[in-house]
């Protein structure tokens, strides 16, 4: 078995060993995240988001009365104006694509360097979304109901899942493989695996990855019908948790073999097929995804300095994730759910929370702190104890800086992603 990674397990512990047959080891070329763009309810761009994230700000969670009839709900809303698409792309104009354009502009200089090196046809675009441009269709439907005619600028393809990646490729002038991943809340985490396969297969030399999702009435009313919306700001892993807070946001990365500040180390993907909306109560699929990611990265559980939990604050999701994490990492590894600061960004959550890892790992944006876990501190006695990060907690010392992020979607679509600080000799 050439360059393989063998797993063995004893009790709740996990041991990972690299098995190499002499000098026949074959290692795939490393891939790096050269640059990152991010916009969430925490702020606009790397600097704003990093400041709010590491200080534990939650003022981006606001109450809205225009999303669910006869009810005010808490949402993580992106504040302020967003860029308008160029005239040639006005048929793609919707809030979701505007969110994406904002983060693409942040990485545009790095993309142009990649274009000069590889060519426009050698850069793929693989993005994730859940709602796409549904909010724009909702606004158009309201006008139709009131006036009996659709707005002149309305096109159904703004809502199509493909709209996000098609718009992004055209905005950047890229002609490589282009598609959108839509697997609910794991969408923009799974793009890391999809893009890596394209690069390793020789179909691209680099890729734009990430995703975007937008607040819309369909999503909020759906979760309200399931009785899953939190009455106040969500309270992950608390005994008092009562549901999720929905948010919106976007993130984008340039993935390539060119050495960058953060390395893409590994990913695990599993599918529970347990229930349409409820996760497997014991978290078997989530656990397997984390083990696969460790296997892929050739790391031990003790090598992980921090875990960004999926942590939606629903009764079932938090319970299964706590069990899955504790079974591998015990109670030692620092972890937090950042959704109490941003809300659950659905199809964008995997990419945005990967961006939080990028901000923590990249020396130029990191203040040397971990993202805190904001909750009421009331432990659920039915859940294993985890090491939740308090405000002001520094990065662990004497550790390889590798971090893991979990993203779990409806239908049991699970993705666990590991990023690491690139060594100077990478």
C-alpha cells in the first residue's frame, strides 16, 4: 500500500499512522489557499470580519419583521451596500450574486496573477449555494401579485443554482470548468473536494472556490414551519438551546499549487441517508467525515488546534455533533460554534467558516486568538463535555497549527475540512 494512511482505534482514542513502503511513497502536490474574500453579518472584508470574529461581536444579529408573516425573527444580516454587477451581467443581478461579487473583488488581484500564470481556461470555478437568487424571485413575485406583470428586469435564471458559478466565472473572465455544488448546508465545504479533484485530474491548474447564500422568505418560513427558529439569538450546545438563527454571507478563495499562507490539508465527505431533515442521533456519518479528513491530512486528533463546530443550536444537531467530536477528540481540543455571531449561512456556511480558519491561521490577519463560543454557559448534562473557547483565548502554543471545520446538511450530507498554516519551507 503506497503512501497510505492506516487507522486503528482503541476505546475512544484514535491512532493514525502513515504506512510507507520504502521509497515508493507517492504524495500529491500540496494545494494552498492564496487569498480569501469574506462578507458576513460580522463585516465586509477580511479586516472587518477578523476584528469582529476574534473579539466575539454579535451585533450583526438583528430582528426583522419582513421575512416571516406576523413574526419578528433574528437573522444574521449583511449590512450596507453591495457592488452592482457590470452592465453586461445585469441579467444576473440578484443579492446572492452581489454578495459573491463583493468577495470576488477582494481576491481579484490574486486571480489576475493566476490568469497570467495559467491562462483563463485553466482556472475552474466551483461554488456552493442553497438559496441562490430565490430572494430576487420572491421580490418579483410580490410585484407580479400587486401589478399583474413581472418586473422588466426579472429572469428566472437568477434563481437557478447554476447562476452563482456562471456569474462568477463571467465576472472574472474565466473559461475553465464551472459548476455549482448544492448539498444544503455542506455545499461550500464540499467545493474544496470538488476543486481538488479537478486539479489532480489535470482539468485545471487553479480554482475559485467558496459560496454564497442570501436571506429569503422561503428559507425562514420553512424553518419556522419545522419549529426550528430560535426565539432569541441561537445558543449552541446549551441546555437552553431552542433552534437556529439564519444568516447570510459569502466567501471566496483562490486554490492552487502556488505556495500561500494557508494550506488545504484534508477533507472528509460522508452521507448518512438517515432522515430527510434529522441527523443520525449518534453522529456516525459526522464522525466518519472527521476521521476521513484526518486520514486525508495524515494527522492525529492531537494535531488539531481548533475545531469550528457546525453547532446550529438545534436539539438534534448539537447532540449528535457533540458525541461525534468527543468520541475522537475528547474534551481537550478547543472548539466553538460561530453561528451565534453570524447565524447559520446555509449553503455559504462551509465556505465562510473555512474563511474563519483562514483568518485565524494567516499571520497577517490573525491576532493570535481563537474564535469564541458565545452561549449562556449552561451545560446540557445529556451531552459530553467539550472545550468551548472563551473570549480572548490565544492560539495553542507548541502545536502544529491545523484546524478543522464541520459542515452538516439536510439529508445527512457531511463534510469536514482541515486547513493548516503553511510552513515557510512549503
